[in-house]
């Protein structure tokens, strides 16, 4: 009787463990390099496809316009995410995109303190964002299937946390559309390192 | 507002000497040095250089500073001429300020191909004019309350080269109260901001002693600007005293002027974002109506003291912007009194439409009428000026401009009719 109860408990616990999702995860980290490139910032390193359905976060992502610059310059987001666009300047700003994958939206012009939002719902879309008041302003929203992504710093370093155990295809998005992919395996315990060398 | 003063000596180019001309041509108002200071595009301030858009006018009305806190937008730190704390030491020290860290200079070059019709066989009826004009422009701010703007300009006029070197120093005490010292542009059109090669007739109409609105003058001006209700539109005024003619005054009398404009709707005259939310926007849009007036009074020297001319000029302007369209116009009335001669009244007006077909392609059509003497039997001269402006890049512009007198066939035969293809670039 005791053995039967213990076994039932173990089975129940095991089933709970399975249904609550993976609990073993590690960080994929490394460095992206491009021959002869001086600035390695603002590339998105991401897991191309991960098992499961991923709902976008309830908290909206934010892109600001401050001192005539979009901040951040590159914003990766899970498909279905809504991005709030702020204007923190004392001058008018505008956000629009010429890209079809983002329906060529134009949010108009709005003053400081106001927020306008846009939902990005096409996987694989990397929409360039422009301001038709200040043509030099530029930013990107990169729409991805899952939340396992990171943006490189000036040295090309990146770290993608909480990636479940498994083998994945790692890809790099960059403004110059340089193609790159590499397999990476996240162990049951510990982190994975992947240094990615792109051809310039 | 810009000006150029040229002193003319008739020296042909073939002698490789430079002549300095007395009367000015319109000078450019675009300055890529600001592009470098703020790392922003020309079209942030210009509809199509040198014509300013609404933000460019607000930038100018803020003493060449970004509205809302210039220090937040400039991308290069100036060189300090004293710590801020020296303000507390004054009057026992010089008030601190700063100057641009990198040279606030820019170059603007203009070349032309001119063709005139109805010329006799012995006269060249088409000419390449490269260069027509080259300018070294400079402008910027000195600390928080002083600004400057100037240029050195070389322009070919027939067989002569003209040099002009106007500049202006301004004390920007408040947006509503600025003092400008140096080369003043009285012309509110303003002619030097036009997009056509052909100048505005109201600016080039001459009095009997050769005064014209186009010419910049030495003097001083008090001016200011402010936003209207709800942060939209607003007002601008200017009042000044100038020599009247020449770099050095031609007589003992000074000329005076006062002018004002009022803008209804659109971006505030000194900028800001209040009330400016919209679903559509573009650097060339600013739905608004601006109306203005200018009164100028002076005494212009003649060949002898007895031939001095008392001059009174009244000018009215209207400038309507809506979506891609701009419709503007001016009407000028000039009254000239010379002792011993009949008074003379002159009347000139123009009406112009501009349409943005694409942000890089603008169509223009202008109708002008000029009557040098409304009391005589000679009819007013009417001219049509169609033009198209193409922006190859934000700082490279091509203009095709056609001038056609339509009221008098004799004028067309007198080679008034013709077209010009012009190329401008600046950096």
C-alpha cells in the first residue's frame, strides 16, 4: 500500500513536472565577428526555431525618440508583440516604415509625452523604422518566433539566457543582411558558447 | 535674414581682377554647417534648400538654435570660453560663452546653362555659366545669447566677378527681443530663399535712384517672434534703421523700416510640439496662413544733392500652406518724390503656386506684374515664370526655370524670354 502510494505520488509529481514546462535551461553566449568591421553592435543573435508556442509579453516593448535618435536602435521582439513608441524630445517626431511585412504603417506625428503603439505579427519581418521629419533617424524591429535572442554590444558580445536544453540553429540578423547560421547545443546543465564569424 | 552687399568696379574677367559690386543678388540661406552640428538632414529645416520649412523658420527664430533646449540636440560639444561659474564672477570677469568646436563653414556652388530666345545672330543665345556663384557660408552660436551668420560670395555677372562679404551678429536676449547688427535683409518675401532662378519682381523693382528691396543694407534691426494661441502659428516683427544705399551710406540720411507677420495655424513660430499631433506629416507640410506687411521709408541719393529721392514703400504678403501645396504672393507699392520732378508711383505684385509632386520634385508657377509708373501710358509688364525643381539629393538641386513675358511681344523680342537650367550643391 505504501509502495503503491509512493509510486502514485512520484507519477503525479513527474506529470506535473512535465506539464509545467522545461525547467533545465542555460545561457548561449559568445562573440560575433565580421572581418574588417569596426562596430559590431546591434546585431541580433537568435534561436531560429524553438519548440512550443510563445505568447508575447503583456508588457509592451518600448522604443523612444530622444535627442533625434531612436532608442534602442535595434529592437527584437516575439511575434505578436506590441511596441510603444515614445517622443521624449521637444520637437515633433514621426514613425513609419516602407516595409510590407509591417504593412507600411505610418503613426503620424505626435508631441512630447504622447505614446503611439504598433503590433508586429509577422515572423521573420525586420522592419526599418524611419522619421519623415528627421530623415537621418533609423531603427529596426526584428520579429522572431521565440524569446531566445540577444543584441550584440560594441565588441560583438552577446548572451541569450534561459534557453532550454537542446540543439538549435543559431542565426544572426544584421543591417547588411549578411547570412549566417550555426548549430549550437545547450547541455542539460551549464551554458553553451558559440562564437560566430560572419564574412564581411 | 541674409543679405549681400557688393561694390561694383567695372573690371572684366579677362584681366583676372576682381570687381566689387554695389548691389546685391539674393544669397543662399542654407548652411550645411548646421547639418554637421546636429547630424541631421538638410530637409529637417529646408523645404528644398534654401527655402525654409516650418521647423527651419522656428530654428532661425530661436537664434539658430533648436527649440526646446539646443544642448540636447547638438552632436558636438562647443569649446567653452569660460566656465559657467564665471557668470557669478561678473562684472569682475568677462561673461563666459562658447564657440563651435569644428569650423562652422560650408560651401554652396551654383552653375547654370542659359538660353535666351529672339537674339540676333551675332549674339550668343546659349551659354554655360560654370561657375555662376560660389559661396563660403558660416553661421552658428556663441554661447546662449549670441549668434552669427555670414558669407563670402563670388558671383559672375557678365564679364565681371563680384565679391560680397556680408555678415550679421545678433544678440538673442529673448525670443521676442533680438538685436541684429550688420547686413540686414529688409525683403520679407524673402527673395534669397526663392526656388526659381528668376528673382521676384517686387524685390527687383528699382526706384528712380536705383533703390530696390533686394539689396541688403548695413544697419541694425530689432526683431522678435512668438507662438500664437495653443502653441500654433504666431507672430514675428522687425524694425530697423539702415544706410539705404551702399556699404557706406551715400547720404546723410538713414532709412527706416518696420514689418510684421502673423501666422494662423501650423507649427509655432518659435517651435514646440503643443497642438501639433497629426496623422500625416512630412517635412514640407505646415497647414497655415501667414499674412504680413512692411513699411519702408528713406531718402536715396541721386547724381546730385538736388536729385535726392524721398521713398515710401508698402509691401503686403500672404503665404498659404496646405498639404502639398503652397500659394503665396506679394504686392508692393512704391512712391518716389524728387524735387522738381513729378512724383512717381510704382506697383508690382506676384502670385505663385508650388506643389510637391514628390518630396524630391516640385512644380512652380508664378505670375508677375510690374508697373514702374502707374501714371504713364505704358502698360504693366506681365511675366509668367514656370519652373520645376528636382532634388537629386538633399544637398544637390536642379532647377529648370522659364521666363516668358506675356503682356508685350516686344519684350520677348528684346531677349527677355528664355530659360535657365541651374545646378546647386552644397556641403
